[in-house]
């Protein structure tokens, strides 16, 4: 298990000098983000910002030129751009779509259609596939036809989550890490951008599902993917792979939203490998099977359809990195729920949570999350606010989260880390010798 850095003061960042290799090839980031539909456009803008920041940083660290291509949110503009797009054989091309998605009820197509019209939530999609839709798979195949060394096609077809805003944020897990401007001596896996030869398509949900988003943090899928890629390509010292990173992003989303299952396909050497398996993939159609009008032809698309379909091998996944990531994920979950334990303990000393005790918790918890997981201060404060709101407004919900927090505290923290947190609680309490307080501390040791 990872040992915690526990401190009552904010960390002072120490930047290690890092000089990327000389720039050579180009990373093209092409994004098509819904800025029209009021129900999702703010969350979609968050997706764009996070993806652009990540790949701009990675291009800089990896010695790639970075070129951004924002597309007008219009079906014809998208088709026109890709017909005229040019890249070099050594380039990387990344495409992001964040917006509504739709399909005919029984079309049985595996990848979503991006939706380029105004969306009426009461009447579902108001226009036809021909009028409003662009197949995500068409983008994937078009990028392959342009001949880059590597392409990634990402589709997040969003749908707002109804209900309580705070509960929504809490359910998402809010892994909003503040990226380090200089990763120092890490970056063991930049070859995933500079050496990988192949093509990837991934969507935030499987056929018939929503890919959820919200205004404050963007989509579950993009949040999970960015978090996983930062860990796999920047922070870890263990080798990883695109298959492993996409797998962990898929699992992270599904843990938060059990009705959402991201899917991905990796193409290498004219072989296609699908996250859900060859047999499942063959149950679905390509968009070409729908015989849609007005979709531009792609040179070589018939050849793509004939490429061999295979399942992933064990060697495609990097188990050591996956285990390391899972361990960090469990620890992070335990710390996200730690405020419930802190507030419960401090209530037991005299039956009241004083302002001084609350301030002590803030001064302890915010740097704890910043030091261990690069959380920005706003996100760390959210975790505290969630627990306080539940404590004041919904005792049953508070107790449910407290139960989870206590289990994670015991299972995912090292004994010395648990003891260090208990010592901090003793220092925070107004009445540290109160029997109820000491009994609670003994129960969590």
C-alpha cells in the first residue's frame, strides 16, 4: 500500500527541471464540442478543456508539436474538415466529440452517432440521422485513411443527470487532480504517444446507454480517461498499455454509474480488438450497413471492414500497473470519505462541532489531499462540504457514507497512517479526554 504524506501545512512545490526532446512530429487535436444545446454545453466545454490541457502537456513533454483544430459544431463542417484534413505519416491525430448522441431504436450499430442539431429532450432527437448525425465510426475510419502513425477517436455522447447537484458530484468521485506543470523525472510511458502504431476508437457508453455528464466537472468518461492517462503516462514508473488504460477508465466509470459501460476498439497491424470481445462485436453492425445517404465515402473503408477481429491477449494488459492504479484508487476513495470519520469523531467529544474544530479539519484535510493526489483546494473543500451538508441535513445519508468510510479506513490505509490520523484528531478535539471520543478512536485503530 502507498504510505500517506500527512501534514498540517500546505506543501511547497519543488519543481524539477525537465527538458523535452527536440520537437519533431505533430500531435493534432481535433475537437467537436456541443456549444448549442443548453442542457449540456457547459459540461462539454469542461471535457474540451481537460482533453486539450492533457494532450498539449503530453505533446510538450514528448517532444511533439501541438496543433489544435476546433471544429464548428455543424454536420457539414465536420464532413468538410475531414475530407480536407492532411497529416504526415509520423503524426498523431486525436479526435474528441462531446455532445448529444442518438441512434434509431433498432439499428444495432455499435458506435454512436454524433448529433449536430438542437436537441428537444421532450421529443427526443428532432432530426434524422441524415440531417443531424455523423457516425463516430466514420471519423475513426477517415482518420485511418489519412495515414497518421496513430489516431484516437473519442466519443462522449452526453446526457445530463437529473437530481441533486451535490449528490451528483459525490457519485462521480470527483477525481479532479490539479496537473503538475512539470513531472520531473517521471514520464516513463511517453512511447504510448511517440512510438505507438495503431488506431483507437472509444465511446463513453455501450449501445442503448447514456454517457453522463454535468456542468461542474464534465463527463464521467472524460474525467476517468484523463485521470487514468495522467497516471499511466506521467506519474507511474511501471510500464502500461493503451489496453490497460482504457480498461481502467471503463472500470472507473462503471463503478460510479453501473448503467454506463464505456467501450473501446484498438486496431494494430490490420487486426481489430474489442473491449467486450470478438463475439459481442460481431453481433453489431457498422454504420456502412445502414446505407445512409450523404455520408462521404472513405477510401479503403471496404478493406477496413475485412480486417481480422481478435480478442485481447493477456500480454496486451499490464497487470503490475493496473494493480498499482487500483491500489491508489482504493486509497483515494478512502480519503475522499475521510471527512465523515473526522466530523463523527469530533462530534463525540462534547456533542458539538465547533468552528475551531471545523477549521482544524480544513487545515488538515486540504493539504492531505493536495500532497497525496494533487487535488486542487476547491475539490478538497467539496469533500468536506458534502460531509457537513449530510451531517446537518440528512442523518441517514451521513451514516451510510460513514459506514463506507469506516470500512475503507480499515481496509485501505496502513496501520501507521490510521494512527497518524487519529493523533491529528486528538489534537483537533475540544475535549480529547471525553469517554465517547476515546472509545470511538479505539474502535477505528
